[in-house]
């Protein structure tokens, strides 16, 4: 798993279809990688690209219950 630090910005490519027309693409790029993909034609104008910024970690553990009532 890649390490992503707070404040990091990533670009997520969403290209869809399916219900048996297949072709669902989800990919993640840094800004530099996205620029290269655009130049190479791997990302097109009709593709959906979403910018995401990492806000920090989330504690996914259940909160401990107190011994009181």
C-alpha cells in the first residue's frame, strides 16, 4: 500500500459503463502523472477526473464503553 500523507492531492480517473457493456476504469494519479497521461492520450476530455486531498487519518476502532451505566 502506498503511503499518502496529510495534504497530499491525488487525481482519480473515473471512466464507466457496464451492465455488461463492461469497461469500468478507476485509476489514481499524482499531478505529474496526470499531466503525462493527458499528453499520451490515456486520459480524454470526456473522462471524469476528481481531485482528492488527504485530510488525515481516521480512527476506525470502536470507542470503548465506560464501566458506568
